[in-house]
């Protein structure tokens, strides 16, 4: 499902162009993941980098993103845009299962969590063996993108970093046991960090003003390019909502040299 490197660049660069923001804003919706500014229960699993509050490799990168988020919070209506706690910022490498699909899976099979955790550990061991002596994977900021329910910052891996990421996703989504658990690939890979969600979207919203604000903030990337994101660690995490990402010490993790 994930295309080659050039296809990735063409697709994700398009997502970040100011000329595309106008069209993206026409399709935005209020996120059901928050009610009255508070996260609602939204359980599931994914493979992510350690959240900003727990990692040591990309402090300058995340500080830069925090400044951008602060600009969005300051200039957009708080009833419209709900910024995430910066401590929860992270990069998702593979979505696994979430919300009603996960809740149903656990009801049907009370041992679901243990089976998923065990299988992901096997996949990570196979993946680690194939990595060789890679020390880190690098991604650069492309700019702000408008998702249907969120504002994000999209990134592009270097060409040498793209293939190892796609290899991991293939090992996960093409794994027979993972598929038996009801897990499948729903999205093409688009490296991004979510800054916040749309809270209340109504028919009176001034989309032209929002577009102008996002363009102004997006231009800050051109004037002050963000530091490179060094992908040196990623792991299986369970989330209870869109702020809390937890794991046990023995769950699958990869630490590059």
C-alpha cells in the first residue's frame, strides 16, 4: 500500500502546500476525541516514538514545534482549535487498532492484548536483525498540514531512511498472526506530529481567516527551518486517549545504535 520514496514526497509535499490548505479546510470536522476540551476514552495500540516528555534525542525539534503550536493557540479561536499538551507529541510509524474495533476485539478474545504484545515482540526482533548497524533515521519538516480533524506538522524521511520505515510497516501489516487479530493497514504512511484537534467547527467559521493564520505560521518554517528529527527509538504503546501513551518495560522496542 505504501508507495516508493518519490511517491511519498510528491504526496506529502502536496499536503503541506498553502495552496492546498484552502481545499483541506473545506473538509474539516470537529474531533470526537475531545469533549469540552477534555480527552475522551479512545483505547488502542500503535507503534510510535517515545513522546516528547519521555525522550532525549529531539528536544530542540520539539521545542520548535511547541513554538508553532503556541502561535496556533494564540491566533486561533480556543473554541475552534484545541492544542495538545506538548509532552504527548510523538511520531507514529504504524497505527494498529483503536476505539470500537479494539473494544470489540477484546470482548471477543480476552487474551487479545497478550497475543498482540507477544506477536509485536517477534516482529521487532526480526526487524532488528535486518537493520544492521543503522544508527538513526532522519526526517525533515515539510510544513503544516490540515487533516480532517487536526492540524499537524508533516515530515519527510531522507531516502535512506524511508525504506527501513516501510520495511517495519510491511513486517507488521503482512504478518499472518497480526492479520488474524483483525489488524490491517488503513492509511498510507505520512510522517506527522499532531499539534492539536478541531474542537468546534460550525457553519459560521471564517475559513479565509484561518487559512491566512496558518499560512503566516507556516511561513515561519521557511524563515527558521526546524531541526532534523532523529528517529532513534520507537516502541509498541497502548493509548487510553489521545494524550496518554503507556507501555510496560518488556514490550517491543527498538533502539538504534
